């Protein structure tokens, strides 16, 4: 991720690596939370971090904790929305798909395309009314491999 996204933070502002912020943002959406201002969402993320730390055998992952709502808001609406990072996200998606193609049988690829509702408040760029959800929202699309790993996400 560091090779694809530009992060201008310095010093103490870099408590959470971009990969951690991206993971927290994506998992919370996949878990059904609109935002992380809900205490249950933050508790859910703490549980995910605990499992992740156990799987990776790293106490450091757990010790970093979770990012504040304001940090995630900045990450999602400022950092990821920068032109160079939109380009970087596209490169990252291509790299992940290429990597996934090399795993398993070279003759068969199983991909699952899914969507998720991400409600917005007031008018925001790239939001639209969605008849299925009955609300104005972002409508991100996710591409998963057969193991359930997210290969690409696009708004």
C-alpha cells in the first residue's frame, strides 16, 4: 500500500499506518457500520484487531488500537480523495488482481462482485439516489476472490 498511496503526514501524526486505516475503514463498512462514531462499531473493530493480532502473531497490531473517527474521516475524505491517491488505488487494485490470478489453479478464477450502501448526508460528490436502498448514498462495489479476500473496491 505504501508504494501506491502518497501520505504527507509526518512525526506524531503517523501513529496509524495507511494499511491500518484502510483496513479499519473497509472492515467497518463490510461489517455494516455507516461510520465509526457508533461505540459498537469501534468495539467491533477492536475485536477484529484482536483476531488479526492473534492470526499475525503480533502484539504490535493490537497495541496500536483503533483510529479516532476524525482520523478515519480525514483518511477517507481527504487523503484517499487526492488525485494521486485515486491513481494509486487503481494501481493497487490492478496489482492485487494480478497477484490473485497467480494463486491457485491457473485455469479457473472465481470472483464475486458485491455492493454495499454507504449513506450520505446532504449533497456530496458521487452520491446518488439508490432505489433498492431507498436513500441517497455512495454505492461502492467490491470484488472478492474465492477465499473472501477483497481484491478491489470502487465508488
